[in-house]
């Protein structure tokens, strides 16, 4: 009986301990869920290092061009950065992701310096000052401290519908390690389009710069629609920038005077020509690095022939006429070549005849006078005397 009592007591103690442990685990899981719900996706240092694009060293770089682009969210595939306007079951837009990370103190914002961007601690932006500057309503979140400030912002107070464009810093780099041209987006700046109280044209307000490497792990978890015909989200926001799926106009290139293209080329035609010339030079530099393959050369040849045919049709000539003209040109060239061949043969025959005549002429041999003949003549002359 005593053994049975001990066994029953041991079982009750074990069951009580397991129930207490289960309650502790449930509380910890609930706390983790609350933290994830408040802060969004939790990213570890390993995930951050995996998604980060490393910048090549200056020793490996042989050429670099810094380009500033403006992405209009109403053109091309850029609406993938704008929709949905508010978070729903499909996810959230890029601006909502950025604002949530800023509010939870998981992201660093830098001042917009109009071409003099410096991503250092000196130019960090205080989130509270940023929210006050652009009149965004907020409240201090629970657990917020001076060293780790956090804020709660309602979805309706985030001006996602006013962010109609982005500025990006794009780097074109050629390094010796990979021997290839690479395009890398370094930073993103959301731009507010706000109208005054009296209406009129919207004024652009660049808000702040965010380094793309800091938000890549969060963008990789958000998939977007890039095609209206296919409602399956196949690409993430990280793929959108990594694969250069965006379309944007060049508004500035890094220069010593820190001038935009609008300041350098005030006229619209000159500005458009400058933008196109920069695009062509970038593509030409990338294409001129390598010798084209045989297939590329054949494709270029076919393209030239097709262009010549189209030009001939535009001039009013049909394909048969063009072919007849080509045949006539070939015949004339053949006749010229045959005439030239006949003339050359006649010249060769005349030169041969003249050489034969010269060889048939007998050459007169010069008289040779020896010393013995002169001696005999002198003896004969003496005898006669």
C-alpha cells in the first residue's frame, strides 16, 4: 500500500509540473505573437546578412556611375509599389512597410540633402521630428523609452495615398572580380504629393532616405502583382528592385556642381535628349565590354537587310524591282570583270611577243685582239722592209 501511495503521489507531482510548464510555454508564445503583431516580421541577423547586397571594394571597382531616378507610381510596373493603398489580405505597400519599421524603431532614416546624401549617424532623422514635420498623427507605444522610442500610428493616419513617387539612387558598377556590369539600388526616398488648401497642382515633398539593404529582408516577405493578366504574385518587392523591373526617368547624375538635369537643360527637348543619351551610353558601355557572338552578328545582319528592304519599299520600289536591280548590278560587275580580264590577257600576250623578238635578235660579238696576233703582224712588217 505504501508503494502504491508513493507512485500516485509521484504521478500527481509530474502532472502538476507538466501543466505549469505548458502554461508558461503558452504565455511565452502569446507574448511572442503580440510582439510579432506589434513589430511585424522579426528578422534575425543571419537573415539580414543573407539578403544584404555587399558593396564591392574600391580596389575591385574599375568604373562607376551614380544615377538618380524618379519612379512614377502610375507608369509601367511601378504601381506594384503603391497598391494596396491600405493593408489587407494581399499584404501592404512599400510605404506602409517603411513606416511600420520606423515606428517600431527597426529602421534608420536619413536626411534628404538633394544630391549630398550622407548615410552616417550625423544625418540620422528623429522619427518624432519626421512625423511632426509631415503632420502624421502618432502616440507613444507601450514600452517606449528614450533610448528605444516606439510609436503607434493608425493605418488611416499613414499618408500612403499621397506617396505617388519615389526617388532612388542607382549605381552602375563594373568590377574586376566578376568582369560584369551590375546595377544596384542603394537607397529609396518616398515623395509626398500634396496640394494646398486652395487646390492647384500638387507639390512634391521628399521625405527621407532609407538604405535598401536595411529593408530587403522585409520586402522579400511581401509578394506583389506585376501583371493584370496574371493574378498570381510571383515576385517580391526585393525581386522588383533586384531585377530592375521598375521604370524611372533620370533626373540627376552625380557631378561636381551638384546640378540636376533640369538645371543643366532647361528646355524640354534638350532635357529629353540628355536623358536618352545617358541611357544609351550606359547600355553601350555594357554592350561594348564583350565581343558579340556569331548569332548576334547574324541577327544584326538580318536587321540591316530588313531595314534596307523597308527603306526600298518606302521609296516606292517593290521587292522584284530591287532583286532585278541587284541582278543587273551583278551582270554589269561580271562584264566589267571579263573586260578587265581580256585586257589583261592582251597585255600579257603583247609583252610575251616583245620579249620573244628581243631574244631572236642576234647580238654582235665584239672583236677580241690577243697579244700573239699583234706580235706576228709586227714581224711581217719588218721582213717586208
